[in-house]
């Protein structure tokens, strides 16, 4: 009888319910998007977005079943120099209103290694939506030592063309290519989070 029950259990295993992705929310205080571009061949110029919002549906058993959405105001950009920020917000580039948002929503995830994946999604910038691929690495998962709840950390990189989003002023002298470096932390949502 025991052998029969064991055999039945083993046969049923492949048909067991698949685990669902778990909800995580970005830790805004430890998530950044850095961007850089070549300025006239003389320097690499940097800027940053931080303090943004986003959600991850994270399936550790089947990462391809995960998803991510992120949004933030264009005017949350930090350049380190007020004159550059004002120029970026002008009609030469974004002409950005106070409520203009940048959004990214994944459409698929292609696992490339034990801790790496390509996150393919739609980036909306300057009112234009284009597909973008983020080369992502899972840095770590586990219980946060101070918060005492499940946490996850990811890094990602991508290259964008400014001209794809109609903010290509002064190219090619100021490079059309913009390099993105992204680092985020996210906390698992539980019944006490809202």
C-alpha cells in the first residue's frame, strides 16, 4: 500500500500547482538609475534618477515568469548642475511638464544564466514608447538584516539612442548613445505592507 501511495505521489508531482510570482515593491531609498553619455569627446557626463516607484512580480523558481514596472517624473532627474538640468527640461530636449513621467513595463524575461536574464519591455520617454532590453543580474535574495523581511537586489544595464525618443539634440557631437546603469532593491509585500 505504501509503495502504491508513493508511486501515485511521484506521478502527480509534474502536475502539482505551479508557484505564483511574489509581489515585491522597490525600496526607493536604495534604487538608482544612472545615465551617461559622451560630451564632445572630452568627457563622460553623468546624471541620475532615484526615489522612484515600482513593483516586481518575482518568481524565484521560474524567473521567466516574473515581471517589473517602474515609473518616475522626468523632472526628478539629477544632473549635479542646475544649468544642465534646466537645459534638459527645455524645448531643446524634453520640454517636460511637472507631471511628465518615464515608465517601463516588462513584456518578457529571457533567462540567460543562473543569476542573469534579459528583461525585455516597453520604455515610454518623452511621450514615445520603444522596446528596450535590460541585461539584468540578480545580486542577492534573503531576509534583510535590519527589516527582517524578504529582500532582493538587482543590477541591470542598457544602451538607448536619444534620437529614438526625439531628444537627440546636438548629436553626434553629444553622443546619441546613452548608457544606463540600474541598481535596485525591493522588499517582499506582505499583509502588513500597504
